C-alpha cells in the first residue's frame, strides 16, 4: 500500500516534526509531498483546486506500478482535479471516503458563522468569518466534473451521506462503517471504577463545535466531570461546579 500526504500542508500549522514517532508498517509506504515552496503550494491548491506544485511526484508514483485501487480521503489541499488522475492500470477502482463535509462545505464541518450548525448554506460570508480565503472554483462546475471520475463515494456516517445528497452533491454517497475493532479487553472485563461517585469522561479537543459546553451546563447532578484539555482554555468551563480539567 502506498499512502500520499502533503507535508507542506502539515507544516502550515506545525513547522516542526511530529512529537510522537510511530514505527512504519512493513506493508505501507508513505510518500510525503514537499514542494520546497512552503505554504505557497497548499495556498495555490486551495485557491485553484489543482495540485500545481505536487502534480509531478503524484504522476510519477501512479506510473510506477499497476494499482488496483485508488482510495481518496481528505483531498482539500490536493484539489478536486486529483480525482481525475489516471494510473498505469486504467481499470483501477476509485473510492472516496467522506470523513467530513469538505465536498459541500469550504470549512469542512458545517459549523456556520463559528457559532451554530449550518441549516442553510451561506458559504461566502461564513468562509470569510472563519478567516479562510474564498475558493472561486467552488462556484464553477469543477467539482461536479471531477467527481465523475470516482466509482463510489462512501461515508462511515449515515448523516454525512444524507447531508451530501441534501446539499446537492452530484454523486451518490453510500454508507460504510469503519468496522474498527476494539484493541483492548476492558469493555469485556471491566475493572472496578476509579471512584464511587458517578462521573462523565470526555477525551478530545474542547471546542465549541463539539457541544460539550452545553452538556456541562446541565451536569449538576454528576459529582465530577473530567475533561482532557486541549484548545478551549479561554472558555468559561473552569468555573463550572464540580468540573475537573486535566491538561494534555
């Protein structure tokens, strides 16, 4: 298996190497795209929908062997035209998994005006409020044309599959769960609880889109709430009675 990802995009928000290193799987080969132009490469792609400074290494890889399957995931900084690339094996099957909503939402997450779920598209003002450059290619037929090169779009979420249809995405999106198996046995043989009182454990990023601030307001009957702090330190969650925040 060959995995292609964009190093330039990663370094936009994290200039250094990842703090945690993982052993490479013997059957997986990573191909990190590094243009040498830093943030210019993802910016060009974000604005045009085309992988200008990344096209050559992608084409060279696709010509290197007869792939049977091309599986797209987050292509936001590769652009819609990446869906039309053709490897040596022209009978290749192309799949696209929609882990989020980038195909129908410039900010990926259907979180309107940084304040509430998107009930009706107002993409231009919402994109500007999110401090992202508007994408002119979204107002052309580029995505519709490029999506025709994919054999099947799939989503692990029924909601995500349905919202793509409701928002006019031109291709059907099928539902296919992740089928992730539990790696531990704690859920089958649970140990004693860490304390007698009931509690709620949340592990994740504290940000408004997660909706945790709504739960916290109504959690008075539970003695303690434990949260894994990440990015919402400025929010008024630390003043909630019986709330413990653990930094990660």
